[in-house]
C-alpha cells in the first residue's frame, strides 16, 4: 500500500484544528474569536509594548499549569479561600469563571488601554461585594489590601515559575525582574499596595505570609475538585491528568504539608515534569500563535 503523506498531513491538520477550536472555546468562550480581534486592534495604545516580558509569559501554554498552581496555593490563606468558597461560582460554572479570568488576563496584558481599564473596573466592582465571615469567625473583604497582595503575588509567582520550567522561551534574570515589574502596573490598579517589582521582592513578600497560611476544609475541598473531580468528559481527563501532574511538580515545597501532598523530588523530576513538557507542547501545537493584524 502506497504511503500518502498528503493525506496524513491533512488528517493531522484536521485534528489540530478540532483540538485548537475546542480549547479556545473552553478558555475564551463561544465569542472568543470576535473578542480576540477586538483585543488585537493594532491601532490602539496599550499598557505594554510587544517586547515586554508580560506578553511573552501570558501568551505561553505554561499558563495552563500556572493557573492551576495559583488556585491551589492561593487557597491556603483561610480568608482568601473563604471569599472564594462563599462567593465564587467555580463549582457551578467553572468554565465561565475560567473564561472571565482568561479575558481579564488577555485584556490587561495584550488589549488596548481602554479595554484593560474596563477589565480592571469590572473586577474592582465585583470585589466590593465580596465580604463575609470565615469559618474561624474572622471577617474578610476582597478589597482588603493584604488579601489583594496575597492573591497577586501567588498568581505572579505561579505564572513566572511555571513559565521558567515549562515555557517555550524562558526569561533571563533581568527578564524575570521585568515581568514582575510589568505585573505591578496591573496590581496597583486593582488596589494592591506596594506590589513587588523584582523577583527578590516577590519572594520576600511571599515569605511574609508564611505564618498565615494553613489548610482548611474549604481549601481541601477545592483541591479535590480541581485535581480529582474536574467537570470534564472521560476523553478529556487523560489530558487533564497531565496538567495535574505538571502542577503537582511545580508546587512550592512549603505548600505541600498544608495541601496534604508529599514532596517526591526524584519522581517529580523524572516523571511529573516531563509530563508537563508533553502537555504544553501539545497545547502549542493545537493553538499556534495567530499573526498580529
């Protein structure tokens, strides 16, 4: 039987288009294509130039791992987790929440300044309503600068660390500092006081919270849902398991006891980290960069 390379290429292209379309719909929503064109308008001024590190990091497939890592570690602050548990729809509408988060990151990192500011204003209005009392009796508010800083620094640490480990084009030392500095622009507009502007400052600020974190029933429930009970059809769970494996390998060592997870450096280096490389390469293949208009 004669080997038909053209037919194989066509079949692979069909698979890639199908997988890429499914991923974009999950992450960006059914209106994702139109929204992307709106954010990519080349004539509008932006907060960040094309060569800024924030654009490199936030465009890479490693963000899938970084996002899951951030959610797990952020859940270890009892007051931050209480706000999520009592006000978030991550269980009833997980894909909607993912799409809103993705839109916020796209608007602030890549979009016109007007769209970026609109995204900031929406989040700030939502945060005004997120108030309550945690299970330990303490009150919380999503506008609390201390909690805002916690969410920001864990998110940025997660995105940066997973990019350096799994990203296609890791940053050099100066680029890492510039990434943290870029994200500080967004953090200030969200109400974060004195956000870090270097990797060293980022690590120092994370260390300052270590005495406040602990696992709670809410954080354990969130972990089980995110790692073991994702709202996915069986066919998609195999790919998600690769994402989970890479996330586990990327977690900071100090977070493991609070999450009830072991630290297995050899297993993580030889088995889990390679799985992260597999999943990020697969996503890049399915979702190649679109040319800028």
